C-alpha cells in the first residue's frame, strides 16, 4: 500500500486562487468551455468583447473576468450616482423654486430668458415624457443628469451669482459655480458610460467616487457620510482580477494528493493504519493505478460496526477486505471521477450532487488517480 502526501483541499479552496474567486454573487466559478465561450462572445458581440480581449492579452477567460469586473464596478456605482443625482437635482430645484416659483418649468422667464435652446428642448422633452400637466416633481424626476449638469456651464453664470452658496452651503471661501461644474461634468460623463455599459477599466474610478462624495458634501455632509459608509466600491476595486490567477481554473491545481491508496485485496486493518486527519480520502486502485472506488473512513467505520452487530461482538479486521466494504456499503453511488484538466466549476457541481461524498481527479491520458476532494470539506 502507498500513500501520497499534501494538504487536504476542500471545494471551498477551489475558489481561493486567482480571478475565479472574484465572481459575482455566485460563489461557484463558471465553467468556461469552448462552446460556452463562443456563445457568450456572440451575445456580447465581438467588437465589444474585443476591448476586454485586448486588455486580457487574448486570454479568453481572463477577458471574461475583466468583463465581469467592469460590470461589478458599474454596479457598485449605481448607489453613489443615485444619491449624487437626486441630491444635485433637489438642490437645483430648490433654487429654481425660490427664483421662478413652484412651476418654474412653465415659467416664461426661466424658459425664454434663462435656458439655452438646447436646455429648453431637453426640458420640453422631459415634460412630454412626464405627461400633460404633470406636477413639477415628476418633471424633475424625468429630467436627465445632462440637464442638471449643463446648468453649471458659464452660460448660466447669472443664475448662480447669488445662489450657489445657498444650494451648496459647504463651499469653501473662494469656491464658485465653476467648482461645482468641475465636479458634475466628469461625474456626468462617467454616469453616461455606466448607463451605456461602456468599459470603465482604465478610468480612475476612485477619483470619480471622491468627486461624488465631495459634490454631496457641498450640499449635506451627513448625506455624504451616509452614502460613503454604504458604498461598496472599495471592496469591488480590490477584487480586480489578475491574469496570473488563470492557473487556478482547473481541477488539477486544487486536488488533494494526500489520499490513501488501497486495492480490493487490502485488509481493513492495514487500511485503518494509514488513515489520519491528513489522509481521509481513500481510493481503491486497480493494477494500472486507475480508481475503481473511493470512500472515507466513515464508510469503513460504518461497515465495521455493521459486521460487529451481526456477530454480537468484535470482529477481526484481518478477515475483511476493501472489496467486502465496497460490495456492502453502496460505495458505487457515493463517489465520482473527473479529469483533472476539467474546469473547477464542473468539480463543484459534482460535489453538489446529493450522494457524492468523494470526487477523484484522474489524469486524462493514463486514467490514473491524481488526487481527491471530500464533500465534507465544503463550507459554502
């Protein structure tokens, strides 16, 4: 009998290396195989995917990881952008109400003397979408971030000459409309990229986030603190995938090689002498080193207990072989084998099957066992 040595590895460790552990909500990596990659690329479109493929050095799985990361960053910005946009438009609305009345969107002085032609067209389109005679709050909610952002351009300098510090009471001495414009313009451009699902991989997203925080702070420090506290961007940014994680995408990289190898003729006494906390996967091998069964010490103990009950006492472990255990304990339904070159996700799926207790990795060319993973190690 021979044993191999190493550290036990459970399915949870399958997710521990490289960019494969940085998936979205699911903790099970996706099994990227050629037909799946081709289908996904077709849905994304080759021109769009080409950006990520180039960034990933033509490594398809790494490019997919970058695409997912880009989507997660965009998702992390939805909440900060939401708070920034709502805070900004409410601040502006309060100024417009004070200057042009509660129906400022219909006020002739605002529409004809304050707005540029482009601004007026945007306002009329929002009023049309909101519905005929819609109240101001519905029009405000319908107006785009572009509209609010453009109100800080130099053409609207007169609007803010005496009101910018009212809308943004935490402006420092010497700061003005231009400082607000320098914040909202890049935020708006970034928001539009996110809204149109464009790549933001090469953008300084932490700087954009800081601008969002600053814009909200200028209106309300408490709201800014609340938004910053609940923002998830910093955690997402730390999850950016690295190409050197690609080696962890196959079962071979995470198999536990410290299994106990036995044959059908091995007696149970010899088997139990080699089992300890570091060697708990037991693989029965044929003469060529190919697995014919796999089980755990628990299976052996249950078999021994059952035999002892039958005779009303102790049994001689020399009288029972591994072949007896396999035939009696229904082992055939409790293990599976998989090529060690298979995607990790397929291994996880095997271990999620109801009766599978041991997964054996095999070399695809020789069929020999290269390691094992126990279901008992699963912790997700």
